[in-house]
C-alpha cells in the first residue's frame, strides 16, 4: 500500500493558512491568488490552486464541490 506524500508547509502556504484562519469563509483559487498578489507575491493561479490542495491533503481544509465550483473551508476540529 502506498502512502500519500504531502509537500511541506512553506512560508507561502503558512501565510495562506493564517489568512484562512483569520478571514474564514469560502476560499477559491481566485481568492488565494488575490491574497498572494496583494502581498506582493507573483505566483500563478496554479500555485494558489496547488497550495489549497496541499492544505486540504494536510488536513487543515475541507474541500467542497457544488455545481462545478470548488472551494475550501477551514476544517473544524473537536466539538
């Protein structure tokens, strides 16, 4: 059985996770990309999409899909 390898949480991903924790709501590729651009970073949309996927695979975010729209929300732990 193979295990899933999740990339480390680098500074950019940690910044995104911090923003998601503080601003909450639904996070799309566009919203993450705007955050990066607003911070003066210039990654492509694919980087924002990949970072959201890494955070979801790492257990921090829940992925949702509805009517062809994908977004992520912070996973709540405990009760």
